[in-house]
C-alpha cells in the first residue's frame, strides 16, 4: 500500500505486480499473493492488463493492472494521520507568533485606510492567521505532552537527559520571552482590529468561501452557506482572542496558561536534575537502595549468602528496636548496653504474647488521662476573634465613599496595608493591555475595587509603618459588598 501511495505522489495511477516487486525488492509470487488479498479486502481494484498481449496464450493468462480504490486511499491517509499525531513531539513556534503579528498588522492597515476592503487580500490574510494560529496551538499542546514524557522517563538515559536539559531549558526560556513580547503585541492588535470593526473582515472571508460552496447562486442556499461560514470565522476569531486576551482574573488567556506551564516545566526539569544529582552523590534514595539490594541478591554465590544478606538488611540485629519502658531504660542505664549490642549478648527482654500473636501491644494498667484542652481552645477562639476584628477594622479603613486618589489614602497600619496590597494586586492582574480602568472583586467575593489610571499624574507615595510604596497615580474606589448586602 505504501508503494501505491508513493506512486500516487508521482501521479502514477496503475501499477503492475512487476513494478511493485521491483520497488519493494520482494519475490514476485509473494507480491501477487498480497495484491490478491488487498483486492479481496477492497483496498485495490484489478483491471485486466491487455496492453502487453502478443498471443492467444498471453490473452488467456491472468495479468492485471492494480490501482487504489477510494476506500484503500482513505485507509492509508487515516493511518498516516494517526501515526503523525502519535509520533509528533511538537515545537514552541516563536516564528508563528511573529507571523501572526505581521498578518494582524496587515489586517489593521486594511481596516484603517478608509477604502473598500480588498476581498482577496483580506481573505488570504485571515486564512494565514487561522493556519498559523492553529499550528501554534496544536504544536504547543504536543510539545508540552512530549515534555511531560521526557521528564517522566528521565531515569532511562541519565546522561542523555542531562545533556538535553540545558538546551531544552534555554529553548523554553527563549519562547517564554518571545511569547511575553509577541503575545502582548498580538493582543493589542486584536483589540485595535475589533475597535476598527472585525465583522466586515469576517464577512468578506465568509462570502468568498460561500461563493465557492454555492456556485449556482441560489438565494436560500447562498444565505445558509454565508451564515455557516460566518459562524465558523467568528469561532476562529473568538479562539484567537481567548488565546491572547484574558477575559478576567479568573479566566486567564491560553498564552498566559502556556507560559505558566512552560515555567512549571522548567521547575520540574530542575527538580529531576536535582534528584539525579542526589543519587549520583550517594545521598539516601529508597528506590535506589532497593535496586542495589536486588542486584546483590541476584549476585549472591549460594543460598547461605542470600540468608546472610537478608539478616544483614532486614534482621533488625540491634537489641533496642522493641518496646521500651521505664524498666528497660533503667536496666540499660545500669548495665550500660550499647544500641548496637546483638541479641545474643544483650540482657533478656520480656515480650508480651499479645505482641507475638497480633503484632500490637498495649501496656497494662490505668489508661492515660484525657488532657483537658479547654484553655487551648479558648486561646484559639480569642486569637481568631482578634484577627477577625483586625480584618474588619482594615476593611473599614480602606472602604471609600467614592473614587479617591491613591495619594489621599493617608498612612496605613500593617493589617490595612496587607489587605490593600491584595486588593491592588487583584485589580492590576485583571487589567488588560492598554486599558485604563478595571473593576474586579476579591477571591472571597466580599470586596469590590475599581481602579482608574490618571494620565500624566506622576508617581505617588503611600506611607505605612513597614515602609513607603510608590507607583503611578490612580483613582481607587473600594466597596465592602458584605456591608452593602446587609444594608439592603
């Protein structure tokens, strides 16, 4: 079948058994038998080969020309796609990021020139963006999966893994840097295209594809084809947007998730290398110890040596590993018995029959008294109430009656300052590129903060007992949602 697929690439339709045997360097009879089975299964079609008939005997002799059937070709293509998907390692394509940014800049130029859209150029640019983006996403997913397998099988070839690690970490770090730079540019270009109007671009592409799908121009079919193509292109654009633009702090973009996964992969690689170095430096590793012990058992010269090795490894030779009571401690102190004293030389130790029968032992006598932990619980409750009061005071200190400048917040105590840093971090992480205002809520849903950048206001300072925080001037509006709920 591979010979037929190669022939199809050369635009050769029919093949004779002699051609197959020459291509595969197989015996002709075996090739004829295999071709017969493939024809029976429906992968090939056999046509009488009358082109070389020179006599009546040749005419009555079975000679056939073989060609692929549609089912056979589809089966081979499916197998090729499957093998490619299984064996593909994937790559992190920095070049694809640059290409997507270049094509988006060209699309932005088309929307901003004020002239009528060039349908062919717009369609080609959108197709290029979709193809490069699809390849980028698929290859990134395949790469992270193959990287996970590389880390899991680091023990198989330690030297190869250590040599591969340096190049791999450098490669991932370079992609992370490119993703941070190009990803921000792509997000900015996508937002600017949406502001200029992305729907006309998608409609142009949809109408061109619908024109190919319905060449006769029947109105109902044409409208349905345009609607279907438009739905397809909107879905593609939504995928591109969600890949590079975060919806909010709880739904980060795929690019940010990929960047986090790549950084995590570097940490895992370094962890795997640390484990390998610990094993090489002779530090304790239980699995390595058991493997070494297994090798020693396999190399033992006789059965007596294996029993001696077992006693040395698991015999618990020292005399101090069982139950230790006050009496045994006193006896050890009087007789000065070392911890490594063998059983044969140590004083006898009474072992309970219960311990021999069940493997557990309970000391006879009065049970231990139940410890009264009322004072400890009271102390924990007091501390919890004190922390709750401090948090409530910090909330009351930070809540504003409307937008105020950061420079007007005044001096903050440590508790209020920690809460303020958390609110500020939530707001800044939720703000998208080139946006001046953001509104978000805390993770527990109890407070809402609205942050607005003040243009050309310079840097401001917020004084606290722990130090001074400086940054750009903003308007901040903090609302306590629990208080608003109670008042309603």
